[in-house]
């Protein structure tokens, strides 16, 4: 996907995430959207910084980089805890939505992984694919928040609830 596609994904994801975390539809939903909006958009744009240095879709498009963003909230908390989600959705778009894929295990290997169903970044269908993937991402988040906890042990459900409650 191109930068426009990543921004579109991040904006739609932020709005949807606000409603998933706070489905009331009142002012608190919009506060949640505002809280997640900037970090998700920043995270969605960050991996493409490697177009200015390093190897694009390798240097910042890999699991070690994602793990750094996942670990950040553990040590620092705050509003930047949602940056990892933007980074993850960027990876998903580049793997599923485009034909090229990303080097998940870089720097160990340069092999790029992707799905054969993607489109080129300049395709007329790129935005439609982006919206479709965003809908699937929101369905996955909704399942994680509302369906999975009923199938987990009580201690795991409490841990998940605390993690979600910290931002909702």
C-alpha cells in the first residue's frame, strides 16, 4: 500500500477502535477516538521511514521493530501505547494488500512474505482493498474484545479487561 492507503487505514481503524472500545456513541466514544487517533496514525506511517534510509520493506518492516513498539507501553505507558497497532496494521496492509510483502525476519533473512491476493500500490483497487482489510482488522479487534474473553480462564479475562480498561 502507499502512504495514502496507510493513512486511510489508520483513520478508519481509529474511528472503529473508538466504537469497539466504547460503543456508547456519546462523547466518551469520541474521546476514545481522539485518544487512539494520533498514535495509530503515527504507527501506521512509521515503517515507511525506511524509504529515506536502509532497505524499504525490510529495515522497519519486521518483527523486531514491532516487538519494540509492543514493549514500549510496558515501560512507559501513556497515550503512545497504541502506536504498535498502527505499526501492526501497516504490516498487515503490506503483506495482505500488496503483491510484494515484507521481510518479517529481517535482518536474519531478506525473504519477503506476503499473500498472493494483493494488488499493486498504484492499482485502482488499492483503496477498496485497504477498506476491506480495515473492516477485517476491526472485526478481529471486536472478537478479541467481546468474543475471546468468554473462552478464556478468569485470570486471563481479567488481565485482558485491565489492558482494555486502561484506555477505554
